[in-house]
C-alpha cells in the first residue's frame, strides 16, 4: 500500500465509519425506544449494550492518568443526557495538568481500543480475509467470506466485544481539548525535519521517516477497516428490526 493509496483508504474509511456509526447508534436507540416507550430506559439499555466499550474507555483514562501521576476524582459509567442533546456514557475526573499529559489521557481510549480491535479483528474474528477481498475488489469471494465468518470459535462473543469497543473508543470533545496545541507542535517538528532533509540532504533519514509514516497509515487503515466492517455487518440487522417494530406498533421515528 503506497502513501497516497493509504491516505485515500484512511479518509474513505474514516468518513464511512463516522456515518455508519452514527446511523447504527440511532437505529439501536430507536429499537430500545420503540420497545420501552420511555427515553430514559432506552438510554440505559443503549449504554448497557455498549458497556464493555464504555468500561474500557473510562478505565483507559483512569489508568493513563495514574500512570502519568495525575490525580483522579469521580469515576462513572452511568449514562446521562447533556444540555446539547447528546448522551454522555461515562466520565473520569482528572486534575488539570500540562497539555502533553492531557493529550495522552484523552488519547488513551483510542490507543487501547485500537489495540483490542486489531487483535480481535485479525485473530478471533478473522476479518483480515474479508478486508483483503474488499480492498482488492474480489466481489466473487466477499459473500463467501461473510458466510464463513460465524464458524469461527466464539465468533459472536468477539464480534459483540469488537462492536462495543470500536463504537466507544473514539475521543469525546473533552478528550480532544489538548490535541490542537500538541498537534501543532508535532506538525512543526515534522515540517522542520522535512526541510532539514531537503536542505542538508539527509536522504536516508527522510526515507526512514516515510517508511514509518506509511506503516502508521497501514495500522490506522486496518483499525478503521475492522471497525467499519463490524458496524457495516450490524447496521442492516438493526435497520430491519427498527422498521419491523415501527410497522408492528404503527409508530414513526425521524431519522437524523
């Protein structure tokens, strides 16, 4: 996978995952709302469904903060609606510190969640074969691979855990508060490194940087690919159940 192709896949998968994840969350909450007819209970059931991912997300914040010597306060995995209409699935209170430690604490769920997604996707679930078929447009074998996936040992358990973790591993707005200044810092370092290589001719170092950059893109693409596949396989079922419930109950919900 070249740098350009890797970046294209990264952008496409990031956009696809953000869309399908949002739609899947809507379908799931809609199903629980249709079944219970109470928004509060529907939100609780939604959070229970994704509880393994919520626990991993908040524990990642807590452990990273303790590892970096940052004091922690209250810890919660109980969902609560926010003023902006969004749902806060959990939180960990941490003391204010420097931007680098804040950034690491905010980044920790994505780091640990991504490690879990790669392990589960490549080993228990065996999604690497499906990803390669999609990547190289092997249309003839994609369906055969999908049919054979459930035959893996404990497939449904690992599928559920991967769905729960990949749906909750991305940083919230508060997690990202220190990312901008840290991102600017490392962007400046990268630009300086490239300029030095161009001016002074340290070509071997520059080539090494490109190799590591390409490997990093491949890892990110793999994480996004597994997450997108898992969400993509789940969404049609959730959509079907929601529409069946609406027809049975004679209710209509607005799709947002």
